[in-house]
């Protein structure tokens, strides 16, 4: 995407007139809704990348982002202790924008004990960034990169933070249109569910129908409705069942088979789980 991670670092630093030298710790597959998959680069490869930069350029400002393994953490800490750059900025990447935990508790503990004592600044995004900027994909990442640039230019940490905030405000105004197609996809999903819920209650069916992964569809539904795709499907199915129960004389077995249940018992169990009463009781209570 180029809007977060190391690509956002390079874009931000280049835009501010600085040259970024990078070492990749984890390769991700991600969308405007967040990270889909990880591939953690082996520690010895990360070490080789960092050593190459340190030996060739010897940067005086280092920005540290995502560290997912204890082995990579050990490599980063060792390099920082040996080369002693003037400033070390840590941008804690612990959870995704959707609140998903990205690293283990063991690594978090190691970061607290080994990395933080070496840092000039640890970025507190909630303190230094507006809620709008934090919600936009990549801007919270760009903030730490901007701080690194201003520190490299000789600003104090306080001045660097202030300038970075101003920079992010300008970027917020430029990037508020980056929303992906969440709303469009969600509406297509709901329409498909209304059409096919009686015969298809499998999330995979709708993901295939819309030509997206099940994970991406789940992220869209959480963002747009704060519900899982399965919950949306089941709610729609229940509405259609209730209409059938209250507007026809079909037997419970006929209703069960019409909605794809393997038996009346299976149908009753599903109905009770969602409404707290058996379908026969629901039918009697309804006008």
C-alpha cells in the first residue's frame, strides 16, 4: 500500500528532505483496514541489514518500529549498544489499528527491559496526535518518522515533536479521502445476505461471491457495523424465519427444510440460541 510501515517511513522522510536507510523486520500483507498476514524476517538477515547501514552510513538518528520476535529484539539492542547513535526513537507497534495484538507478551517485556532504556523518545501516539490522525492509515507511523527527521536536523526533542504534529496536521487534510471501499463492499455484502441467507449461511460463500478473503470481509463488517459477518448473516436469517413463521401455515419441519436446516431439532436449537424460545412458542406468541 505504501501508506504504513517502512514505506511510510521512506515517504515521510523523503518528503521532508531526508534520506532514509532501512532494515525490514517483518513483511506484511495489508490493506486500508489493517494487516492481513506477517512474515517475520529471520534475525540473522535483520542483523545483516542493520550492520550494512551502520557500517556504511553510521546514522545518528535511529527510528525503531515493529519488533515481533525476541531474536530480532536482541539484534536491535546489540547494535544500538555498540554504535550508540545520538538519538533513538521507538514508535511502539504493539497493536493494530483495530486493536489486534501484534507481538507476544514476552517480546513486550523484553522491549521494556532492554530497548526502552536506550531510547531518546518513546512515541505516545495518544498524547501527541489527534484522534483523526491516529485513525488514518499510516499517519501515526509517519509521525515518528517526522520526529526522526527533525531530530536529525538538530532540533530538541520538544521542538521535533511540535514540528511533527504540525506536519501530520497538513497530511491529515490531504489524506482524509483514503478510505478504501469498505462502505461499498459492506452494502454489497448486506444485499447478498438478504438475497441468499435462506440458502447460504456460510461466510466463505459470501467472501467468494464478493471476491475478497474472509478475513478482509470480517474487517469490513467490524468497521462498518461492529459485528462479524456470521452475526449479520444469522440476524438476517432470523428475520426471514420469523416472517415465515408468522405469515404462513408451514409446519416447523417445512420451515426448517426451507431454510437449509438438516432437521427440525437443528432448526429449533438455532432458533432458541438467538431468541431464547422455541420456534413453536414464538409462533404462538406472535399475532
